[in-house]
């Protein structure tokens, strides 16, 4: 039971929903889910439609080009086509903390996240035992100020070799260069351990403690050249109190980090995320 | 800036979204919001579409009949048409507690809930001062086992006189007769002070305390002949601890009751609720 | 059934709990609640004890001085004594928005917040009808850059005349002068419409929308000379999505503002808040 | 840095806090945390105190008996003494689902839960690979109606052999006999996949879907002879909508199950839980 997914965005104008829905119907697609939205700030129309491939008149490889020719080009649409039976290949980048790594791997193992993890990359050797437990290659690529460009070249080669299409920074504590980020636009998801824009940058839990906040949070976002400024995919928080030390904030925050990162990765691989104007549309 | 709202439900079949969207477009409606859903359990298709009336080819009074004739009848659709500039007339039923009453009235007063409250009905005289503060007629209709049918006849007459189309039980502690409920199907919204189906019936906070739960909640639902069994529109909870007495549960629960009831009333008057098979679809 | 409340803070040292508890017991007080905490960052001991006055050996007016002489002075303790049957006199400052004002007044009216509101102060005349509804004097004191010091003198006089001991800024959109704030240290509670430290300053919902956050929040804090930097008493958030416009954020945020402000005011008047080092201890 | 923990419960009477605190001080213990509570429904006093062992006048093995002799016996106190450097030995019972198992093991591995897991017990062979990954013995003990008593005898022997003091049912889908439960009173923690008392018993997510609830939850409780009726330690919920299928409820609920079970296990091994009258006190 495989479905096609169409993501569309373009300047808003009347009749777009009907036009797209009619195109799918004309080629004998049965729409099982359709959601659309107009971003009022930028007057941008976004739509996500999912229909059954069974009985559809076009072959998989023809869908994208045919849609563009018959509908998209006339409305200056950006469009992308995906299929629900594709399993994206996802690289996990980590440093010293294991909680997000364990969480993602156990979800993949339980069949909860339909993706493959061909490689784990780290600037430390510390989490190799976790990778070993799951039988996944672990690439230890140390990064210093001096070796950064060489290290990133190694990382890029590794991603290419493993056919990776999404990079998840699962508490990876190095800043990627602008060149790296440009190469992987909207294909790198980070988890930041604060409710952005509060406490962007280093040591957010320490600063949260010093400020005396009553909630701490986590934010998952696409990585852009501006640190911690990329489009937010998911956020959540947990309540804390005066009884909590910095260590308690760290511990409680971890649960939120795990949940928020998993939620963002799931939304991405289910092709429910579109970025417009630096903000995400995350379809239901 | 007034929009039309169309709510549709029918047995699922291919092409329904495209059919409805094309109909709106053909009559020169510009869709600003469309959401659809297929309830897998009952194989029912539900859709909510909203489009601008400005430039629309059909007059308000013709929309419903024209849609039924041109689209709905052929697909066994149930359909309803509303307009965003309509202000529903809503009666509030209360007993002794003021928090939900104050909350709804202050939201109406602040322009947050686009509805009118022509009358407040109560089986006690206690909350008359609140009604007076807002200049709303207050009908004190005592209810006993013996007088119930007479009392309900009085209530019905009052609702008719005031042109009421929605009854909100804002902590009204009397059970309405089956006859009353039948007359107002999906037009009576209740707030129950527990997270149903837990603690249906009387004294839910006391029973929650005795059971030692760590959360208490509130549930807003349409009233049906089966007490506390009607379709749920909104629910929420609040955390409690061993430090909380029954009185604390009552107090903390009130905040949840207020929020949940207001959320349900808003969803209803924005025509975002459809009932299928005893369960609600509450569109985004 | 009236209880005494003792709040204590001092540099930490061994035996403080036992010392304070023994003092209460020696004077025949029956402790009904005792909570203590050591702030690890500043090594400060804080304690809140509540005991029954019935049978207590000391008169109300002697408790504070006797405790200081017999215990507090020897340990460099700051201490305060309150009684649960005191009803603090609280002034509400508002501008144009009614939701926090309505919420607080309806809680007082329902007996949920044990305090009196002798006066409502505003820089606009707009919310006078709300004050009238509750029969509370409404002082319209316009504030401009030029008239600010005169206006604040008027406000101060009014607070003195009404015997006010706590000022609640219930969406009051003027910045109080340093002199005013100094005069009312830890006696002014503000509600800011963001999860501080994110979006301090003006128009937080607009900036939240532009940043594309997935949660918005509210923060209640004591007012200090540094705008939006005072000790945080309560915070909460609500989830939002790409479907929400700025107006939706404003509306959803209001519910959080009401809850958070009410929670902070309650904590203050129940004498459960202590400020140490710019951070609050809010006892259970 | 090891601390002693004292848990006390007894009928309430004046002076208990002072008495306990004075006893700790007299033996030169420095209290770092003390929390007390009076359960109003049963008039029971409960207290948890934690003090530094460094400099304490009594040896570890003497603390319990000395306290009982000098304080506890005179007040009919139940008391327990623990030490923060003890690592409890915990057996995990599982069936087919891996999420709670992975979650607990990864927390232990990351040093987040200070406990040891000497054995994993299951009525299926399915999760053996997970146990292997963590190098933990996996005992496959099938259970049928006929073999139950034999199987439980095997389980009991295994627990004894491994020096287990706490059993965690991490989605173990068999009902333990009354005899087993009696043997391990307040030493078996279960996770039930609903917000009890709603949907006690089998297939809670299916029943939640059929009822059309807008929240699903999870409950962690001590196991008693009455199924799903034991004292609740922790509960939480997650919001769902009409878009969610039963499978979605199951998936979303899993995240809550993991969190709630981990929270309950943590509270237990930190000796923060006391059961009074079928309800838990869970100290901060």
C-alpha cells in the first residue's frame, strides 16, 4: 500500500486547491489526505496531498515532471514528490551524550521511524559502544579549529558514500561551516537544548538556572548559516522549580530533547514540513 | 470580509475533495481554508471548506440548496452552510458556581467569542448578581423531581423567545430529560469536571482524590441521552500532587474547566465540529 | 482556624531546620506545613513553616520580634511573619486589555483569591465599565513622557490612601520609574506576554510569529529596575502551529497570561514566595 | 558524598517535625532536605529527611534501630532508612514491545538511573536481542494458564538468585498471581497504557479511540491484587485529535509510557515514595 506525496508552494491565487485536486483525480489518484494553508504574512500558498498509487495513471518517475508541465509551471509552483514506501538514509552526528542517539536508534529498531541509519559520525570516540550495540558503522572524526575543513571533507565523503539524504545532529556539539550547511539546505536537523530564541548559544541550562526560569525546553530546527536561527520544526518544554539544580535541569531537559528531536525527524521523513520565509509549515 | 463555511460528511469514495473544490471554484469562490479527513473506523469522509463571499456567484440563501442539487445529493452527502459574520445566540445554564459563567461572559465582552448571550438560566438564584453586572436577563427556574417537566417547558419557551440556537451548560448541575436533549441535538455543550471516561457522574474531584490520581481534568462534550457519554469536543488536564486536598483539586480543576469549555464553545461557533459515529472531528 | 506563617532565609549551616521547628514547638505551635530548601548556587537556606495559632503561647504582635531575638539574630536570618486570615489589599493596574482584569476580579468574587481590590488604576479610561461592574473605584491617570512623574505621584498617593500593599500590573503597558519600583520592592507583580527571557520588550507575539516558534508563553515576575528582568514567579506556555496568525497567538496567549498571573498572585498572597539572589523560591 | 534517607509515617500529632529534626541534629547529622506532609483524609503524618553521613555519629547499620528506639516506637512510627549510594538491583519484565525496555536500559547506561539490571524476564523470546545488546541475561519463561504457577516459581527463584529488590513491569502483558504480588508488596511497578482509572484492563488505546477522547495517557503504579487499582506513582497524558488512528494513539502513547515509567522508577529508587491508605506521597 504505497502512496504518493505532493508538496507544493507558490504565491497565493484563487482556485489552487481545486486545480491540484482535479489534476490528481484526472490521473485517477484517490486522495487520502489533503491539507492546505495560506501563510498570511508572505501570501504564500502551501499544500500537501497524499494519494494512493494503486490505479494511478502515471509511473512514479513521471509524476513530478508531469505535474510541473501540466500544473506547476503555470502557477510558479515549487513542488516535490515523495513516496511513502521510501526509507530515507539518515546519518546521525553525535558528541558525548547518548540520550538522543539511543532514543532514535531504539525507535528505528522498533519500526517506529521508517528510515535507515547507515552511519554514525562523532567528533569523540565515546559513543562507539552504542553504535556497536546496534551494529552501525561509527566514524570518529575529531574536529579542531585547524582540522575543521579537512574533517568536514571527510564527513561529506562519508555521507556521499553512504547515500545519506538527511543529517540529524543528535547533540553534536560542533558548529558546521557555512559551506557544509549550504550543501545540505533543509537536510540538517539539529536539537538545541533550550526553547529558542531564549538561551541560544552555549550552556543554555546553566543560563536558565541563573535566570531562574520555571520552564526549560528544547527546539528542533533546520540548520542554517545563522547559529540557532534556522526554521523551527518542533518545540516543547518541561516545568522546573527552585528545587531543581542545574543537573536536574539537564536531566529533565533531556527527556524533552529526545521527544522534540524524534518528533521533528518524523515530520521530516513523512514529508510534512515545508519552509516558507524562514518559518515552517508542519502539516498535521 | 465575510466567508462561507461548508461542512460535508458522507461515505468515502474517490474524488470527493476535487469535486467539492471544483464546485466552489466554478461559482467563483476563493477557498481560504480547506481541511478534509477520512474516518477510517467508519469510512466516512468529512470536509470543511471556507471561501470568500466577495465575488461569489451565488446568493447566501441559495448556497445550501444549490450545493445539494449540484453535488451533495449525488454522493449522499450531509451538508451544512454557515457564514463567518453570523453571531449565534447562546443561552448559558448555570447553578451555583460562577467561574465558567464569568469566563464566557468576559470573553464575549472582550470580543473574543463572536456570539450573543440573550439569557442566563439557572435552577438557583445565586448567580443573578453576575448576570446583572453584564446586563443580561437572568431566569431563575427551580427544578425538582416533581417540577422538572414544567421547568423544562419554561426553559424551552425561554429559548424560543430569545431565538437561541446553542445551549451551554456552564456547570449546570441538573440532568436534562431525554426529550429536551433530543430537541437540541448537538446544540447543547456541557463541561464535565473530569477527564472522561474517568469519573463520570457525581463528585468527580472527591473520587479523584480518593483514587490518588496525579492528574485531574475536564471534558467538554455534546449532551446526549446517555449521561457523560456524548461526543467529546475538548479535554485537558492539570497535574496535582499528594499535597493537594480535595479543595485544591476543585480549585485547580476550575481553571481547566474554564479553558476547555471556552475552547469547545469557540470550536462550535466557528463551525469546526462535526460528529460522526459518536466521535467528533474538530477541524484545526 | 488561623495559622501563622514564618518565612526565613539565611546563610546555610547545620541544624537550622531543627532549630526553627524546636522554637515553634517550644511555644506550643502545631506545625501543619514545613518546607525548606538550600539554594546550592548561593548556599542560602530558605524555610517556610505554617502552624496553628490556636494554643500558641505568643500573641500575634510578639511573634516576629520574639523569633528574631530567640533564633533569627544568632543566625543572621531574614524573617517575615504572616497570618492566613489576613486579606492583603491589592491595586490592579491596567491599560486597554480586559482579560487579566476580569480573571482576577472574578476569582476574588468567587472567593478563590483571598484579597481585596480597593482600586483599579489605568492610563486609559477604557476599562472603567469593568470596574463599575464590580463596584470598584477606577482611577484614570493618563501618563505621557512629560507627565510621568506627576502621574506616579498621584498613583503613590492613591496606593497610600487605599492602604495597598501589593500592586499587580494586569497588562499595564507603561514602564514604572526606578523610584516607583524601589519604593515597592517585591510588591509589584507583572505579567509579560512571552516566555522570558525570549521576547523581552515590546510586541512579543509579533516577534514570536516572525520567528516561527511552536510555543508561546507568559511570565509573571516581580518588577525591578531592569525591564522584564525581575525574579520569575510563574511561567507557562501553549502550543501554536503554522495555522495560527498573530491574532491567534494573541488570543491563545491570553489564556496563558490569565493563568500565570493568577498563579503568581496566589503564591504571593499565600506567602509562598521568597527571592534569593534574583531567583524565586516558590514553596509547594 | 553519601547521604542517609529516613522515611517516616504515623498518626499525626503536634511536634513530630521538631522531634525528628532534633534527633538527626543530636547525632550530628546535617539535614540537606526535609519534606513533611499531613494527609488530611487519613490524618497521617509522613516525612522524608535526607542528611549527610559525613560526621554522623551513628554507623549505617545502627541508624534504623536507634531511631526506632529513641523516637519511632514512642509515636507508633513506621520508618525506613536508605542510603543514596546504594544501587538497587532491578529486574525488568517485558513481553513484545521494546520501547520501555530500551528507554530504561539507555537511562541506566547513561548514568541517569542509579540502579543495576541483573536480569530481564519475558514470556516471549522476542526481545532477547535487546538484552544481548546491553549484555544482560535474558530469561524466557513462557506463561500459560496451565504453567503459570510453575512459571512464577521460576521467576521467584530467578529474582532471589539475582538479589533483586524491585520488579519493573515494562509492558509485561501477563497478570501476576496474588501470591506473587503479596510477596513483593510495593516492590513491583507497572506501567498501564491509559490515564487510570479510565480504560483499566485490556486494549485501552482501542477503547480510547472508540470513545473519541482528545487525550491519551499512561499511569505507573505499584501492583496490588486488584488489577490496575494499585497506588498511582506517576501519570501523564498527550493530546490527540480526530486525525489520529488507533496506531497513532499507540505510537503517541508510547512516548508517555516511557516518560511516566522512568519517572516512577526514579522516584522509587530515590526513596521519595510512601504509600498511605492506597495513595502515594511522592516527595519533590
